DNA sequence: CGGGATCCGGTAAGATACTG
DNA sequence: CAGTATCTTACCGGATCCCG
C-alpha cells in the first residue's frame, strides 16, 4: 500500500485496495439495491460482527463510496447508501462477476 | 471467505478474493509483460520481502493464475509466467485501471 | 437501535540468517 | 539464485460490555 512506484505503473491495485476489506464488496452489493439501515446490512451479512461492519462502513465512507445519514430519532436510525462514486463501481463489479462466470 | 450465502448472491467477491493478497495484482501486472524470474519480480516489486513474495507466488500458482518452471541449471533458475487463466484476467485488470482513471 | 471502547487471540507480514 | 527457517511485530476480526 506504500509502494508508490508500483501504484504508478499499476493503477488497478489502488482500486483493489479500495475493495480490499473482505466484506466491502458484499456490503456494496447489498447497498446497490437499496439504501439500508445498519441492522438491515447486518442481517444480510450475518457472519460479520458489528464492530467490523462499523469499521468497514467507516472506511467505505472515508473513501467516498457510501454516504451515512443519521436521523435524530428514537430509536436511533442510520441509513447507508451508495454515493454517485459508489454507484459508478457497480458496472465494474458486474464485469468482475461476469468474468468469474466465464472462467468458472 | 466462509459466507456461502454472500458468495452465492455476489460472485464478484470470489474474484476479489483471488486478487486479495495485497501484492497479487502487482505481480500479475509485472508478469503480464513477460515471464520473469524470481529475482526479476523482486526487483520490480522492491518493498516486498522474499518470503512474502514466495508465499504470494505459491498462492497464485495454487489458484492456477501463474505457472512455475524450474530449470535444473546452476545458478538456479525459476521462471514464472501467466497461465491462460491468468491471461484472461488482464482485460479485467485493464478495465479496473480504466475505471480508476475515469473516477480519479 | 446503532454504534464506541476495550481486550484478546490468530494470522499476515517483516527482518535476518541459512541452504541446495 | 531461489528459496526456507525462525523469530518478532503489526494488524485484523471476534467477544463483551458500555453509551446516547
């Protein structure tokens, strides 16, 4: 992640790093259909702990791929959604999935 | 990696896992131009230790993405090259790199 | 409900020295 | 040259408890 030379001559790696967290692709996939609340995401990705889910969401937010909207209600309500940037990733993921099928 | 439900509904993640090792994309990128010897790869990816490089190469080989050819010479000579399967990954990497440029 | 704080164990990664 | 062995460190992910 700190090898700038390699980054320069191989831009793909930065993108892979963006998706590097083992759960991020799944999370993005879940959000690609609808904006979701924390608990909804957690239900759809059962084997992830809340802590890790929180961390991954924060990183995705920091990378500008998702947005976080908190409502001042009670019970608390937080909704996550793809940003434009995050949406632009969807065809890429579809492309990747297609490659997988062709080369299964 | 053990969430089969998620895998089933999101095939892309398996591919990402294939490239998951932080160095694999770089290594594949290096090999995409030419078959390379161990030392040559090491020179082109300086910040990786020999140990980790070895591990990553073994995993890439186990996944069928690269081939390893050992010559019985001295000094020892080992050459790594992309397999057909590995080559099929190149357009995908190019696509990823292109996405990166468009969304920089 | 949606997290944050903390501790803890496993594994990945780095450094170094050695080998066929 | 192309690794292997060993040790140490860094980080990731899980469990639990706590907070607003």
